[in-house]
C-alpha cells in the first residue's frame, strides 16, 4: 500500500468520487437512464392524459390491435385504455421496433416470461387494464403483443410522436 500524506489522500479520494459521478452521467448506467427510454417514460396518473382506447382481438385468422396507429404530440401523456376483446391472452408492450424485436426473440425462448415493466401489460381474455405513458421524444415507436406467434399474426401498432 502506498502511504500518502493526509492532504494528498483526501485529494485523491475526491478525485475518485468525482470521476465516479462522471461515469454515472448521461450514457452511463445511471438511474435516470433506466427510467427514460427513447419511447418515453411512465406517465403520472395524477396529471391529465389523453384517453386512447385500444382493443385487442382475434379476427378471421389474424390478431390485432384496434386502432393500429396512434399519433401523439411530443411530451403528451396518453392513457391507453386496454380491452382484451379476444378469446386468447394478449399483451401490450410499448417500445422501439428494435427493442420489441429483441424482446420477442427472448419470449420465443421463454414463452411463459412474465412482464412486470411499466411499459407492458398482459391481459387475460375479456379483461381491461390501462397504461399511462408519456412520449418524451419525437419518432416512430411501436406497441406490440410479443406472445409467440401473435406479432406475426398482426398484433402490432405504430405510435408516431411529432
Ligand atoms: Cu396477442
């Protein structure tokens, strides 16, 4: 061990502390980074939100969301009122197209994977639920059902944030 005079040891400690903070800043594994994704962040249920009803169902060999396209203003908070009108279990996962694609591969390997994420809900047939979400960035995002086979059958929708 290298012995430093007390004053120098203090300075070195302060330096390490400061560089530690720098690492946790934007782009690092900081907490804020986990909470806000490209597609936004969990909304505040106490604040006003635009109501957007979304139905999930099966229809003549297809599975779908209705509507399958939603337009949002940047910064707008949306309350998705989810209704599973189908005969099967479905889910609603908000993400980027890339993230949903990765998540879908993970679910194919592990179909019983449960989500407990603020951007996802899984609904039994005839059940209703909701997600309040704030879209903080402009872009094109997606909501999808990642239960194996469902996305391919048509269960995806687009969110355009302007
Ligand atoms: Cu589904």
